[in-house]
C-alpha cells in the first residue's frame, strides 16, 4: 500500500484507455492520530478474479489539500 503526501504534475500527450471499476473509501487513523483517506479499487469484469481488491492508496491531509486545489483550479 502507498501513502501519498504530495502530487507532482506531469503531461500526457495521449491519455491511455482505462476500464471502469468499483472503488471504496475509508477514513483511517494511525497510532499517532494522523488521518488518511484510503481508496481501494477492485478488479474489472474482465479480470480472472472479478471483484478482488486491485489497488489501495492512502492520501495524507497534505495530499488531500493539494488535490482539492488541483480540482478547484481545473474543474
């Protein structure tokens, strides 16, 4: 599992094709009282084990603040 504390911008010439999957989220606290937003994605219908957790990522408060600024500036 990865903990993201910041985002760096990159440019894509041509966006890749992505399949749609289900996702869940949870607010997780660690032993030091720090909170994280955890996002889990689950296998697409074309995967061998359908519905199995594929990826898990935790965003720190700093990363969430930055992501919110990115969202507000672009959408």
